[in-house]
C-alpha cells in the first residue's frame, strides 16, 4: 500500500507531495542501523562471550539451573552465546519488531529455537508468571543497552525495572559493572564547538553576544570518534578521573545523582572541556574489560578496537575558567536517567557555595538551539571567515545593497562592517533571526541589518524599500541540509530573487562544484558490510534483512558522514564532476555528467566520497570536503564543519593502482526535483 506524504525538499525548499510505500520509514531505519557495526566489533563480542561463560559457570557451580534474561537481544547473538556456554533457557527481549523477527530466524537457523524465546516487547512491559512472557525470573541478566554516553538509551530505568520484576535477587549480570572516566582539558579546537568567539573584521572586533551572564550552552553530549582528535590539539589540565561506577548485578537507581572527583591540576590553562568514556567489566573481578578508551591512550594505538556504535563523549563546561598548575580542583558529574553534565569547582567556590548539586546547563542565548556543534566550529574558523571577508571586500561598493541568504549567517554583519549602504538578511526562523539580532546589539549595530523572516519567492521590492540587490551572498548554509548538494537551495533562492537583482549584481559564491574520489576506508566500511558468520553463529538472516531495506531505495543513494572522523585513502585523483553556475538561474533542463577515474593507488575500494566546493570569486574557494592536498599514500584531510556524502559499493573492488581499473560515474541533476541521481561502477580493462 502506498500513501501520499508531504516532505520538505531540502534543495528546492518546496513541500513535495510524494507517493511513498507505507514501509519506507521502516526500511530506512533498518538500512541506516548500526547492527552490522556491532556484529563486526570482535572485541565487544569476545568480551561478552567470556563474561557470559564466566557467569553461567558461577551459577552452575551453585547447583542452579541457568535461566537467562537478555534485554535488547538484537540478533539473538548473546542468547546463543549463553546457551553454548551451558545455559538452560533464555528469554530474549527485543522491542524493534523487524529485529525480533530476524532474531527468530537466526535462532532457528542455528538450532536454538527450543531454548530461546524471543519476546517482542519493551522490557518494562514483560510479565512473569505461569501465563506471562517469562514463566520464571532469571538468574543471569545479559544486556546491551548502552550508547556513547552509557545511559542515553534508557539503561538505568530498564535495569531498575528488571531487578524489581524480572530477575532473582543476587543474579549474575553481564556486563557486571560500568565505570565512567573523565579528564579536564584545554582545547581551542574543541572549545570552538561550544561558544561563538570574537572575530576581527577590518580592524573591528566583533563580539558574539551581549555582555552579562555567559550562556552555559546546551547540556547535550557531543559524541565523536575521539581517536581522530590528535593529542596535540588539547592540553590535559588534570589526570584521568574515575567519576562513578554502576553495579548491574544489584538494584539500580534511575534517580538524579551527582559524583565528584578531587585532583590537583597538572598544568595551568583554561578549563574548557571534559573528555569522557567508559569501561565495561564483564565479570565481578574486573579481569574481562571492554573499554571505550580512544586509541591515543594505548601504547600501540593501532591495536585499539574500532567501533561506531559506542564512541567517546565531549562535554563543554558552562563557563571556561583559569586554573593554575598545582591548584586543587573538584570535577562534578551529574546525571538523571538519560544524560550527564559536568561542572568544575575550586576550593574557594566550594566554601562559598552551598552543597547543592550543579544545575543542568541551559541555553539562554538561543544560539545553541539554532546552531549545532559543527556549525559553531565553522563560524569560529578564522581562515574561512577571512576568505568570505576578502570575497565580500572585492565586490562591495559604497552604494551596495546586499542580501544574505543563509541560516544564522554572519555575512550580513560582515557586509555592514565593510561599508555596504544597505544590508538585508533572509532568515528561516524567528529564533535564528533573534540570534543575529543579539550579535548586532552586542556590537552597537542594532538596525544596521534588516532581518526578514520571509521566503525568497515572497520577497518583494517593497520589502527592500524599492532598492535592487547589487550583492547576493550566501555561505551557503541551511539547517535543513543533510547531503552536500542540498546547499544548492541557494541556487533556487537566487532564481526566485532574479527579478530583484540589478543586471550587474554580484553573486557570492559565483558557482559550486561537486567533487568525488573513490576511497578505501580504514574502518567505516564495517557499517555496511554483511557479517555472514559472527563468532561462529550464522547471522545471514540479518544480512538479508538489511540488504532488502537497502535495495528498497537506500543502496541507490549516498549517505552523510563526517569523514574527518573516519580515515580513508583516496584511490583515484579527487575530481570535479559537476559545476553549478550561480550567476545564472537554475536551468529547466537536467544537467548530466559522465566519465571515469583511473585507480592510481593500490587498495580496496569501498565506495565514493562526495563533497562541494564553493567558488566565492575567481580566486577564492571554500571547500566543504578536502581541505588539503591528498598525500602520496592517499591520506585525506577533511573539513570538520560539514558532512560529506558517501556512496558505498555493495561489494568492494580491488585496485592494482596501475590505471587498468577505473570507477565509471554518471550524475544527473534534475532541476524539477532538486536531486542528483548518481551511479557508479568499477571497470577493469
């Protein structure tokens, strides 16, 4: 059955009514899931297997039958491990129906149907009793309910309910315990993701927000692959602190808690950021440990296991503060049932303040509700700002009437500072408009830029006071953009505004180019690779389920990834494959591009990386992808500000690097749809 759905088109800005299968969202969720990543995580699987064997052995040693409750069973892998280790029966709970059905098939395929019962419910809805989902309480509790922040998927409420209703007192738990670690650091790079920084334009220092109480920012965790943040980009101000642990074998509370760690500062600097990760002890003795520590904590970083389902956390302190080498400090972490937040106190603050726990950070400036972390970093990128200021300076005149088209952009502010006669800015929301108004007010420029919350096609000459636009400018950045080419919305805006432009109007950027390179991923390939056999168990029904969902549509599309977090090697030269001329209106006819790129390096090609570059003027370009030349070995340096597009091949191709094999490509930009259809294939001569 198909239904009509209204979907906002991020490229054209229109609300498209499309005929979609009622299974579209279902397939998309499966296609974009992380199940393959988890099953490819051999370190995780091995540690769970070892912990399960030990727990089953302890129960058997007491002369008891081993009854297992597996919450969040996924494929049923951990339940099958438990039975192989000697468990008598497993109740496997999985709330996501497609996954529960896949688990049923996998359990049957591996011959465990008689001893594993799949329960398609949330664990808090599971009943125990003769007519219940479970006929008896379990004495072994196995769970995989964790996210990067440990508790963000509701682990604590699920554990609390399980101990109260589903498991016996004194049960064994795998994992047995979790320990959360944190380290206070100074980092210009990471702090640039937290707050808008002052910027210098034409000798004028622009401050971000009005003076007064600083905004504490959003308390939401920033989860990243911390292994890709080089140690030279931050300075540890204190030791790695053990903040708290949770014993999963005992009743767990999901109520608010706070924990503190006192230490002596090992260096002076600005206390800005807390880096955090956690370990899982799979057994009571702590001899079987699965750690989320970043690779640079290892003596041999290359031996660190890679995983994308659990990463590391970055927390931004409510305010940055100066600390001195040798100063006594106290780092406090608070958590409710789903999230954590940190604060820092010195002895003087501790004595002058009450013992009340630090409150959860709350954004008061609205900027953290408008801009995500990467956007803060983009706005704070001085080199990028200099490029836009230089480009603006080259096109502005004393009589320039400027219009900015980007979400929450500072370009209109820069244009005013550079001397434009009149400056307007189109904003997509009242909240975004208010943030820019605050910046103007903080710099005594209230009213210098007229902000209009209006769609481009609705803008009239009257809104501009009868003036024509001489400079149309955009970064372009739009909060609705997911894939690189969604920023072509700027082109559609430019087309809608054509009647308001002077004949000689400057368009900034003048054009954009779509670039591609065939790549070999160091690890990211795992999220799309079939598993086949996992730790000796056949999980092909899950592979087939994911592939069916990919074939529904997703396998024909690129997906967004921040490639600075996922190292890869370019196997072909990076190449511009399509050009979009913003000095002209969007054409009515499709734009097509075909060709092939020879493999120039040896490797395994997992897919194609795609990104946009914006040509502000003839000699100033800003890249949202590669930001430096590819090394001789093919190593790439990617922008941290925008996500790039990745098109994964169903099966990787081998490259001998001698040019005999190539990647053929075909792109078609459909103006009426605002979409780019693409196809790739690997060909060998």
